């Protein structure tokens, strides 16, 4: 029989239900082989008796007897396999994190199963009796567990097979008859199903938290990138500014040196004139001194008396006691030059500081950018919206649209789809080429069916352009904005809790106007008024633009 079994491969001795070597094999009328317990259990759980392989149906459950030839082949194959495994002199040991066989004495191979009845873990070789012997086959096998005592009831020393939903703990069968009697008891599988659902929900929440933190990391990295770009830009700007400043100082220094040198030259020239005159007088005096000396030593009395009068008097000279060389004073010159430079530095510093403050403020606010799209259900019938909901303009023709409650009919306006009832938000709108427009926010309850005066009292906070040259904040009363250059793009910022609505010139990064001290009690919506086309003017659309804070 051993020779016969050796001609068969392991696949030919496997039950197609349990996928293991046959145990007590039987043969169905259609010619297929199964373990007796496998086919019996299969039919016990089915309404009809059908072959699992060929699907042939039997009206009555067939009576079986064990296929002795096939059973002996399977037993012989199993024994030879066990001998091969047992005779192996160098079984591969289990890894440190794996469960090892409790039966093997020398090398501890990896366990394949743990038995809850024997409280022992078995390798492939020592597991074989539990797969073959009828008594052991009734034992409950599970995936290998290191500490089997942890899955035993401490009180009854029985496997933990049930779950008490009342006390939220694993129990054994005997526990249901004592401490947990009348409690809500379910199987471990059912309990794990609910717990797994909770775990999946928690895991989804954790994943959401991970995603939120990953987004935050991107925001932080984005802030760092923007900071680096700001630093590079400001460094370049500071080099330019201080180069100009140094040039100004050097120029003023050169001018100061020229003034000092010119004054020094004047002093030197004056001194040279004095010295020349003095030297000339000294020459005349030395000549007269020599003549006096000669005359005083002469023995010619007639000569002495005849020349005494002309020689005895000193030659004509200048009175030098009141003559001084004028020393130039440089203190005033230096201080004047320093004052000029200081004034230039202060003005430059003030300009630079204001620019940096405005730029920093806008960059901080731009971090609250939101994606705004236009709500077609609120648009006045005269307006035309782009397919992406980012542009709106006057269409000059009134469309036949449903007169729903949300739609404007009094003013040529449209709202954004997004509403805000807390926090901060910011968006930018291109107004280039327009002669009439209005932008801002409005509360949800604004009257859309008849005309109204845009103002905070009516729940509208806007600025706009009228007549192509007047920029106004629609306050109570209106405020004329001192804007000289035509606006290209306007930023709108709202801080709901602070009651603040601010507007910015994005191109020059200058603050235009703010409504402060506002009280918001309901949802706010972005409001857009592109204005009408008059005599062919104002045909350009209002365009909701993405924020570009890398300039």
C-alpha cells in the first residue's frame, strides 16, 4: 500500500472542503471524495444534498462507508510525511517574535496551531494527531498564541469563548451559569464584529487626524517657503535700499570734503598773501637796519647829518597787530550734512517700515484664503456667470429664470455659494477694466426682491467704484476712498468674531478700508456686483482669482 501511496501526490489526497489530507474519506455517488465530517457538515448547513465539486444533486442523502483503500493511502502518506519531518536533523527554529512548538525538545520550530484543550502549541509534525485522530479532531485549534493561559477563564480554567456585553469581558461557557447568568451574552465573533466596526470608525478618525496634521505640515512648510521667499525678497530689497543709502552718504561726504577743502584753500591763500607781504616788509626793514648800522659807524659827520633824517625814520609798514588768518569753522558744515543724511535715512526707514508692515499684514491675511464660487440660484436675471462659477458680468438681456426666494431682483448682484458663520476668511477679485463694481459680504437675510441701500445697517458691507473715478465705502454715510491709481485686484478679509471686514489693494499691498465693530449674528455670504454695461463700457467681468502670495 505504501508503494501505491507513493505514486500519489499530496494534492490527490486532499479534501476539497478542508484542503487537508483525507480523514475517514468517503466517496459520493458522483465519484468525488471528501472527509466524512466535512461532507456531513457541508450538507447539514445546506437545504439540498449537492456535490461541492460537480454540483450534482441527490434527492436523498447518500449513506456512506469509509473508503478503506483511500483512507489507508492517506494514513500512509501522513505517516511518511511525519517521518520525513521528524527525521529532519536541522529543523528551522522559530523567529524571536514567532510562537514555537511546545513539544519539540531541541530545536524549537515554528508552531502552526495552538490547541485550547491541550493548551499546547504544535509544529507541523506534532499537529498531525489532531488532524487524524477522531478524539483529537474535536479539540479547538486556533492560530498560534504565545501565552495560552491568557485566553483561559481564571475561575473555571476553560477557554474564553463568549463575551458578556453587560460587563464588557470575555467569559467561558461555565461563566454563563454563574456570575454572568441573565447577562447579555454573545459569541466572541459577534462581539469582535462590533468592536472591529468601532475600530474601523476610530481608525477612520485617526486617519482623518493624520490627514489634518499632514495638511497642517504642508501649511507650515508652505509658511516656511513663503518666509524664505519673503526673506530673499527683503534681503534683495534691503541691499538695494542700503546701497542707495550708502551712495547718498558717500555723495554727501564727498560734497562735505569739497566744502572743507575749498575753505582750507581759501585760508591757505589768505595766509600766503600775508606771509608774502610780511616777508617783503622784513626785507625792507633788514635793508634799513643795514643802512642805520653803517651810518652809525661812519666818521663822516657831514654824511651822517645829511642822511640822518631820511634814514632814521622806519620804512612805511602795515599794522599787523589786528591782522589774523581766518580759521574756517567746519562744525556747522558737518552737522548740516549729517542732518541731511539723517533726514533721508528717517524718511527711507519710515517708507520701508510702512511697506513691510502692509506687506506682512496682507501675507498673514492671505493665509485665510477660501475657495469661493458664484451661486447661480442667487444671480439677478441680467447677469451671466461662467461655467466654473468664477466670473460674472452684465448680459444686457434679462433671462427667464425661476423667481426663487434666493434670487436678486432689486439689485444686479450675485452671492457666493459658500457661507461663513465663524472664524476668518479671505478671497480676491479682479476688477481690472471695470468702471462700475461693488464687492464685500452680506448677511443671509438680506432682502433680495427690492432695492435697498447698501450699508451695514442693511446687512451689507461693501466698497465699490462708480462713474469710473470714485471709490466709495458704502458706510453710514458713504466714505470717499483716496485712491489715485486704478485698482486691478481687491482682497476681501472677514474676521467674524472680531466684527471686522477689510479691503486691500492686492497689487500695491495697501489697506483700503475696514468696517470695524460689526455685529454678526447670522451667516455671511460673499457679495458681487459687476454693475451694468452703459454705452459699451464696463463689459469686463468680475473674476474670483486664486491668491498668489509668492510675489
